[in-house]
């Protein structure tokens, strides 16, 4: 393994917990991502791994070497980590080639040339950062971070200052380059799509806690908690009950429970359904009132309201438009429904 | 106003201001051409080589000393935490209130052969007493002048260091750069424009200094200028030498501009300040000791000596007259500052409208008045104004207004004008760098709200550059309070200032009596200096 | 709003100086320091009702100002502390010749301009002062003697940039010729115990503590210092008594050619040359009155009588440039 984080804990000003018992691992050559709402502590965690901030407890190991632990705290410059900053942090007084080659160790010219061509910067070697576009600056930042051949590359919202098409293109390029170099990476972003597109494993954080560290698929289809479910993609929460026969009874219909280990009747339960798993079904007996509907290419996004007052969303690629304030039949594909105990909080 | 008219206007205004400022300089240059050949020959053969050598030594020495002192102190107080750091940050600015010539007569008084230190040493340790270095030498002059003006470098370097984004240091660390490496390759180079700015101020002040070097009897270019004038009574020969000074300064400006062309030193990213690192053990002690030592010798000891002398001479020297001296000093200071800052804002504003070489060059020319020794500049101004006066009088008489005497010269117009030319640089730099806060998008938003012209300036721009204006005003005010040669020459009747009084007494060898106006001057100067240090502190507070 | 107030106040100030004086007034451009003339000028105003407005500064600067101001100059009188400066003023045709019986009577011929353009008002002697512990009176004689080898490392002097030394050397050139003066100055420089001082007082203090044994200063600096520290081992020696006599200089004045009040100015000068004003003028600075009928301050009188050089001080101005060049060439800083 390349990065091993274990039991990291940090309190700010003795009150605010920015990291609570965080543990995860990234295998060599893999790319991990951290997502979560603002203030969840993902950037702080990244900086602790880099060595710019110090945890209160826990251990961090890179490439089998412990860089932080009880009685040990290796300085940032000696950890073998590279960092791409959100504002790129390019040295304004140095040219592109000087930026990329920056550091106490001398870089080989051919390595630098390779990096320059790999990041598409050929021809700009002697320009200064303020003469470059945002995308070019980002590439310089990336090339500079990769030049010392770090074992682990950390990226703090590297694409947040770029427009969408550029962002998508660059994230692909970055992934490709990292694979080429065999570099392990950890990316912090608020853009879920980016995380899922690039990373092998993604972690969802909230209030300093790493709730779930998993592949994108699992996070989407098997969220561990309500927070994860609500944060990753979209969906609707519907309350339901467990019948004596083990069935789940909801205002949207009853169906068999596929999730083991839930409390039995009569404890209430919360369902989580993705919008693509709910359909407008004229044959269905379950009815819901259409309250909102807008175009969301492809198809439309409808907001329905149940007699219980709960609302849910569903996507509909069917071309025939529906009328507002009318009741329509709906049905669920229950294969991918997630169930949560009501007392599950995080 | 279409853009091109605005641009034209900007250039015309800058050119106009530069013209006013340069007219005395031009007068100097022109009189220099018609210098008396035999005086010039004598100067060239017997006097000039010594002057050049001494001036080079002095300027180099002061630049190196102030660079070391200023940068190291700024580095310590910007990046590290140690006992007293919060106080030292401000205290190290205080020496700005002490004019170099006052620092000079204090230290020669203290460390001269007949002074208390060497007398004591001779009595108790005769060998040490004999070996004590002579303060009245090139080294002494370098040391004393450096003590008085290192705060400029300190101030500028601190600005540079504190404005550096945290991510610069972290980026260097992430690339393997340790503390020393980061300091040498990132911190210092990125602060270079600020440090150079401070060093240029130091360079020009040292060149133009006359009071301090006279105390040391150390002959520099400027003393040569005065020798030609006071000794040979040849204003033209004096002008010729002064012209050389101006040319040297313009060359330095040109060189600095050239080297700075391509690079930019501002990072438009996040501006999180660098967190200070706490020092422990020996480094902690050394840091506190160093700062304390510098403060002692640059401020506490000189002011202490002044107090001792002032108390001794109080009865003899003090009179109700002193109230008038203080009010004169402050009034002239404030008026001069108002004029200087107004011009600085206008110049910076038009420089902002036009970002091309032309206006930039014109602005630089306008700033070169700083390098002229005060009295030389005054000569230029007096002659230009006398010419204007003559014509003005003529015109008025034609109109039937029977005025005699001199209009401009007996009024208080000359003095602030001279101050403006002399100190424009000190006011301009803070204002101009602050102007970068006015972005085009602000202008566009304002236009949408139909705000333009004067309203745009006063309601929107002015608040944004308020900090620059305040800093600039404070720096200029301190300078004017300390200023002596120009005030001496151009003040109208009854307008003596504290600096003039100090000169009168020290030129008669009355050190103790001079201490009274000197300490009053320092106290007066300390008010703006303390204001300056509070601005710095509030800046930090707001950033948090 | 603030700007309006500022502008208006500035305009007021600019034009306030036009206010016509309610009384008669004279304007003096003075190189003599304020504290030495203030009381005397106020006395004149009280007695004669004429207000004396004055501005102090360096002589060359004041002269330049008068020249720049030209016909419109506000100066009526130029008062300096050295005859050389007065000579230069006369050369630049800034002073007006004055015909005054009183001035001619009160002021000896060698203390005024042969063409009556300027008049000395007080006399200061520049003579030798020595450390009584190290030097005996018998060892001293003249200025030239101090260039001798026996004085090696024992001499302390003030800078050659000060006009007093320039006048001294100019007078030496006038009496002894340029070549001899050159060797004298060269000898002085060789004998210096320390680099030249920027002030006479500092030089005296240095002699008192033994950095040097002997120096050349203006007597009033000696008087001031001894008043503060009566116990210093310093004593005045009247130089060159066997020769031409002690080098003296004057603080004097002239009437400005373009003055609108020449009559008043002459009256003022005459008043200054009379007994009462003379006593105040000279005593304020421990100098010698130029009017021989007036006795100097008691303290000054205590130094005893001495023979003074009677060469006309116009020579000091005439030869000043040559003196400076000579000093530069011999390395006398």
C-alpha cells in the first residue's frame, strides 16, 4: 500500500473537531478522492497528510514509512509527497520551466522535457505564470508537483477554478499521467462527478468524520448512512414500516426487504430511492400528485407529493409531458433501494 | 468620456505635474552647463575623486547595512514568534522620527574622543580607550545614517513578507525545499520589489544627506555641491555637481525598471498569510536580544541622551517661543503633506489610466526630485518662482494693482511646493500600490449604477485606496517634520520650525541647547510613526 | 466640503502676507543666529518704532535669494558673520554704498569696505588655544609656527569648509604669499592629531581631554565653553603678536541696493554702531565691539589686550576662492 491513514484525530482550538478517528488506505498506483460539504475537514485532512498541519493523534504512513505517529512528525519537505494547490501557487517570479524544475534536487533535463510534453506545455517554457491561461497554469502546477517523482500526489480542488469542459478534459489527462508515472494520488474535490470519474476509491466526509470509503458504485448504490445517501447524487427519503411478515410498507407500496439485519416490526424505517428507480406507471395503484416538473436533459425531473405529505423526485425520459397538480400512478424498482434505521444518525 | 480622451487626459496630467516638478531640476541642469571652467577644473582635479570615493563608500555601506538590518528584522518579526515580537514590530519603526543629522550629533557626542564613553574607558581601561575606533570616519557615518533610515527597508520588507501567500512556502516545502532553501529561493526573491523599493529610498536619502555627513566632516557629493556654492559662491558649479546626482538617480531608476520588466511578483491566488512559527531555546533568546539591541542603539539611547541634554539646557533654552515653533512645524507639515498626497494621488491615478511606458517614464521623472539635496532643489525652485513672480507682478501692475515685493516668495506657497517635489516619492509608492485594488470590474459595476467622474472617485475609489493614502501621508509628514535645508532657505518671516532651530543651535556648537528642539521634533515625528505602526497592526487584525 | 475649506484657507494664507504693515518695518536677511539678534532688534523696535523683520539662514543661500529676487527683493539689510561673505555680496553688486558720518566715525577703516558697501559691527578673533597641562606659553608664537615638526600629532583644527578658516587662510595668503601659505597648510595637515572637527567647540573639548595639545578657534567659542566648564585646562594665546597680529574677522552688514528703505536701513546701521547697541551686540556672543569707544564684556576683557591684524578684511573675500583651492590641494579637509 502507498498511503495508510489510521486513527487521525484533530481538534481546533480545543473545541471544534476537524478530524475524528479517520482511517483509510490507498493502494499503490490508485487514485483516491475525498468529497463532502464545505467545512467537513477534507482539506485539513489532506494538509495533515502533506505535513502542513499536525494531527493530535493517529498515524500516517507513506510507502510503508511512518511519517506521522507517536513521537514522530516528519517535516513536509521530507515526506515524499507532492501537492497541487487550489490556487496553483505558482511562483510568479519564475518562468514555467523554472517553476517545474524548482526544488533542492537537480532535475534531469530529459525528465523535465518529458513532463512538459506530457502536460502539453511545449512552447511555453519561458513564459511567466501571469502570461498563462488558467488551464495552462494548472498544468504547470501539475508538472511541477510531479517533477520530483513523489510517491504520493495530493491535489486540493485542483480544477475548481476552471470551466466545465476544461475541467473534464484536464481531469482525464491527470488520470492518464498519474497512471503513466505509477503515482498514487489523493484528490480533494467538491465535484462528485470528478471524483467518481477519476478515483478508484472515494471517501465521503462530514463534520470531520470519514463516513464511507468505497468505490463510486458502492457509494451510490450502497450508501452506508443517510448522510452519504443524501450527499452522493440525488434521491428521496421515504418513511416506512416493517410489517409482521417482514415486508416493508411504505406510502409508495409494499415490497420485500432485501437488506438483512434491520430491526423487525414494529420499528419504523427510512427508504432511500434514486430518482431513476421511480417510474410513472399509469397502471399502478399507488398515486402521487405532481407538484413540480422541469426539463433536465435528457428527460424531465418531476417532484411528486404523496398523500402523507412527503415529497420525492423521479426522472422520466418519457417524452409525453405530464400536467401539474394531477395525480399519476408510480412504481418502484426495488432492487436498489437502500434502507436505514430511523435511529441511524451520523 | 471616451477611453482615448481619458487616456490623453491621464498623460497630460502626469506630464503637467512632472513639468512642474522638473522645472527646478531643469534649471539646475541648465545652469550646470554654463559653469565656470576654472572652478570646475579645480573641483575635478582635487575634489571630485575624493568625493566619488567617499560617496560610493557611504552609499554602498549604508545600503548593505540597512539591507542586512531591515531584512533580517523584518524576517524575524514576520515569520517567527518570540518574546516581545508584537512590541518590536512597532518599536523598530520609531527611529524614523529621528533625523539623520540629530542621530549624527548624538553619536559623535557620545563616542567622540572627548565623549563620555571614551573618557570612561580611558580612565578605567586605557588600552581599550586607545583602541576605540574613531566615530568621525566613513564607518561612523555609515553606521549612524543606517541607524536613522533602516526602518524604511524594515517597513518595506515587512510589507513584502506579510503579503506573501502561505501557499508559496507550502509549495516550496512540497517540492522538497527546507526552511533555508525556501527563504533563499522563494521568500527573499518574492519580496525583492519591496526590498528594492526600500533600498532605493535609502539610496536617495543617503545621496541627498548633508546634515549628518557635515557633522562627521565626511566629504560626499552633496558636500561638494555646497562647497561649490558656499565656498566658491558659484551656483552654476553647484548645479553642475547636482546635475550629476540627478543623472545617477535617473540611471538607477532606469536600470531597476529594466530588470523588473518581465517578472511579476504578485500572486492573485488565495492570500492566506503565513503563520508565525514559535521560537524556542537559543534562537528565541537571540531573536529577542537582537531586536532589543537594535532598538536600544537606534532609538532608546539617542532619545535618552537628548533627554539628558534637554533637561540640562531647559532653563537656558526654553521660552514661550517654543509653542510657535511646534505649531509652525505641524502646520507646515500638514499643509505640505496635503499638497504632496494630492499630487501623488493625481499622478498615481493618471498612471493607472495609462499603463504604458510613456506615463510610467514621466512618473519616474517626477519622482527623481527625491535625490536632490534639499537646498539645491530650493535654488532651482527659487529661480523658477522668481521668474514667475516677476511676470506675475508685471501682469498685476499692468492691471493696475499696485503690489510690490514678491507675491509667491513671501507667501507660504513655495514651501509646500518644494516639499512636494522633494517627498513625492514617499507619498506616491504606497498610493500607487494600493491602486491595484481598483479593478476594472469595480469601474464597470459603478458605470452600471450610473456613477462616474468625481462621484466615482470620491465615493468608490477613494475608500479603496484610503490605506495607501494614509500610509503615504504619514510617511510624508514625518519627512517634512524632519526636513531642514529647504525649510531653512524658503521659510517666510516668523516661520521657523523645530528643525531650523536645531540647525541654528548645532551649527554654533550648542549641542545641549539643540537637544530641546531636537527632542520636541522627535516627539512630534513619533506621532505619525505610531499611527503608521497601528495601521500595520489593524491590517493584520482584519486579515484574521 | 473639506476640500473647499482647505482651498480657501490656503488662498487666505497665500494672500495674507500682502497685508500692509501698520507700522514701518525693515527686513534683515541674517546669517547671524536668531538668539544673538532677537533681543537687540526688539529693542530697536521699542525705541524707534520700526519693526525689524528678519530671516536667518546661511550667507550664501541668503545672497542667492537676494540675487534671485532681483529688483523685487524684500531684503533691506544683509547681516553676516564673516567679512568674506560681505565681500562676495558687494562683488555681486547687491550692496549699496553708504555715505554716513556716524558709521565712518564709529567704525575703524580696516573693519569696513573701502567703498563703503559694508560695515563690521562686531569683531571676533581667531587665535590659538592650548592645553595648559601640555603646553607652555613660551612654546607658542604664530599660526605658521604650528606647521613645524615639533607640533606633529598635536594639532587640532576645524574643517576647511568653515568660512572662518577660509578667511584665515585668505589673510595668510594676503600677508605671507601663496607659496608660504601652501607650506603652512601642508604642515598643519601633517600635524593633525585627528581628522578636522566640524565645530570649534568640539575641537576645544578634544584639546581639553588631550586628543591634541593646541588648536585655532574663534574666541567666543572658548568663552562659551569655559563658562560651562570653568575648570578646563584651556588658555587663549594671542597669535602672531611679534608679526602682523591676531587674525580678526567681523560680523557685519550692508544695505541692499534694491531696498525701498535705504534711509531707514542706514539709520538702523548707525544705531547698531552706537555705544549701547554695540555693547549688547558684542556681549551677546562674547565678541569685541567694533566701536573702539566701547569696552568689551568683562570676561572678554580678562583675556588681556592684543595686537590685531589691521589688513582690510575685503582681502578675506577677495582671496577666499584661492584659499579654498589651496586647502583642497593640500588635503586639508
